[in-house]
C-alpha cells in the first residue's frame, strides 16, 4: 500500500498535538517567556482542497507557507501583515492522463495579507490564538500542454480570507512552537483552460464549479522580538 505524504504529515501533526497536550500539564522547568508585544510568525502547513469535485479528486496539496510580523495594539489583540504561498500539483492518475502522457499540472497561490489575532492564555506554558487573515492573491496555473514561453499560462488575481486557530507551546527562550488549523476561501476558481485544456476526461462542466478552498493543517514557529526580563 502506498501512503501519501500528506497522510504521513497528518500522523506527525497528531503526534505533536499529543506531545503538546501532555507537556502542557507538566510542571515548568524554568521561567517561561510570555509572548511579547512584537511577534514574528512563520508556519508550514499541508493544504487539502475542498472546493469542488475536480479539485477534490485531482489536486494534491504540496505546501502552504505563511510568514507575518505582528504587534499588540490593545490588551491581547494583535494586528499584522504577512505573505503566503500555496502550491498544488495535479495527480496524473486521477486526471486520467494516458500512461505515455504527463500533464505536470501546477497551481500556485501567493499574495500579501493583513491579519487580526486574539490570544488567550489558559496556562503559563500554553496559549491559544484565534486569527483572521484577508488579502489579495495571484494564482498561476500551468502544464506541459501550455506554450514553452508561458511558464505561468493563466494568471488570475483575486481576494482570499482565512480563519485560523493556533495552539502555542511557549518555552524559556524567545521561540514558541504552535500547531495550526485553518480554512482558506478564494474569490477565484479553476477551469481546464487554466492548464491549456478544453476539458479533462470523465469530468463534466459542473465538476469545476466552486472557487478555490482548502483546509490547512500544520505547525509553526513564533519569535518574540523582545525577551522579558525575569525579576528575582
């Protein structure tokens, strides 16, 4: 049996979640650093398409990356700006490509966004962040069927928004580690013409209905720019 990379990734994430849950119940070994007023976040997630029948069957999420700078402006509310990059690849078998023909289809979503977050601190070592992102994205799609001089055959621009929940494990240093679960909505969708085809075998026109949407699951690192001084 062949296990896809994303299934392995989910298993690792579940193990990390179990580790964070058990560790948060243990006594701290040293002074835990709180999340500071200025925070840098970066995360690495697996995207799972949910938008329509074609994307569900054919598109495999490879990576979803985010990086942002955030600052506390009121109590536990943070505002920030960031950049995101998502990469999807077409499954050759599910796309019904002939054995001697490969589409090598790729879809890339990227763009800048603003975000608003609220932090809740149930334990000294554990924090929970409710986060909402909104921004403008560019979506490029291509395949080997497209002209060689057109690496990004179809370029679309649109808006996206994404609610997220992050579970932070804080440490004695400026670094904190977190598990992330989110969902992204886009204002644009996929059509066969994006990859220089009029249609895909065994798929109907209604199978492409629905804009890009995907669940994101993964982990990240938070960096507090100012380390608190512990009072003796």
